[in-house]
């Protein structure tokens, strides 16, 4: 059965028809206004009608950035969409599409993680952890082949584990959350501080920024070129990722940990220090066969779409 997967972002939706093998048969993207939730609903419905004209669709999966209800029908809270407060998203889409096929709502990190588990770097495993390293740090976990959602639908918010008591202020209002040290934003924050603290060593970063604002891809480019400071910045990010991942692994014991998000472009410059820190924090498991493999996610920006569609079938 083909399903429609819709990845709902802050400024656009990406919708695709996905078959049972995780292959995207057709897709489209539409800009949206995050301050106008009904217009997002209409964009999703329009995408459905356009794609259903050429493909038979048996279910609709909606990947939403926010806390989703346990029954997978509504968004309890979505930080990027103003009206997403106990918002009956599935009901609205069912009404607008005028269809009786199943419509389900899933957290976007869960959807992306499920896609990697089913069709990406986690395929063939039963216990899997996905870390989405972007503006913040998202997570998805699969245990015994089942996605972990929790009693209230908000499990695996790993970015908000507190790793530094009284540490950096987080957007959630608390201090010392993991994502304040292990995210794309944390990498950029540290790099910008280095421009001031180490002006001589940061010459290449300053050159790449060309007098503008330093962003993550600049740090990645510099590191890939062999710039010592940029390599150190990725090593620091990897240390935080690896140590935190070891904490999560201590209670769920995954066989594969996938790292998604733009920072994954750094490849081994990030993977190596992440794996080293992970192994250092779990010394009791001295045999490498008993340690999770850490790898870069493979599905990229399509993961949310593919995962949402696949979950709609289950």
C-alpha cells in the first residue's frame, strides 16, 4: 500500500508518495506560513489531492515538530507553529481531504528515526538510536523493533537531558541541557567565540565567513580542508555527542546509533571523536562487539517524509 508522508517544517511542507520499500514515487514541496496553521492544513490537503490524482494512497502520515498525542491524532505543543496547542491536526486533514483513509500524526524526529531504522543505516537491527543534530538535538529510539513513544507521546526528548548542572540556559527554560553542548547551534556558538578568543588560529574561519556571520557549513568546510581549529571544534562536539550517547545507551543498549542533521557532512571528523568518547564512558564493555556502532544517517532530508508514510501504515 502506498502512503503519503508529509514533513511539516516551519516554512514549508514536503510531501511524498512512498511505497512499501521506502521508495519515494513522487514528491512536492510547498512554502507555508508558520503563523497561519489553517493555511498549512490547506497546503497538506492540496498536496494530497495533487499526488492522489496519479497514485493510489492508502494512508497519510504527518511528521510534526512538537509533542504529539499518544493516539497520534493531534499536536499537544508545537514550538514552531503558533496555533499548535492541542491542535487536532489529523481531524483537520481528514476533513479537508474528504477521505476515510487513516491519518496519523508523528513527532518529526520519531518519523526520521523510524525511516533510518527501516530503510537506512539501522536496517536489520532491533535496537536503534537516532540523534538528529541540528538547531537543537532530537532523538528517536527503537527497542525490540518498536518505536518508543512513552505514556504521553513525548519520549526520547534526549536533547533536554541535563548534562551540566547550572550550565548554559536552554530554550526550554532550564540550564545545562545536552543540546546546548551537542548541536549545530552549539558548534556555531563555540566557533564564534573562537573568532574572538583565538583570532590568529581562526583566520580560515573568518575568511570563509567573508565579513559576514559565521555559520555551520563554514566550520565543516574548514575542518575538511584540515584547519586545526575547526577540527578541534568538531572533536569537542563529538565528545559531547559520544558521552551523552553513552548515557542513553546505558539504559537502552542499541546496536546502532545514527547521527543525522547537517553536521553529519563532516563524516569521520565527527564520527571518530564521538565513537572514542562513547567507548571511553562505557569501559565495562571492553569487547568491541558489545558496543554500538555509530554511523551517519543515510536518508537525509527525506527521512521525515519516508518515516511518516511508513508509520501511517502501522
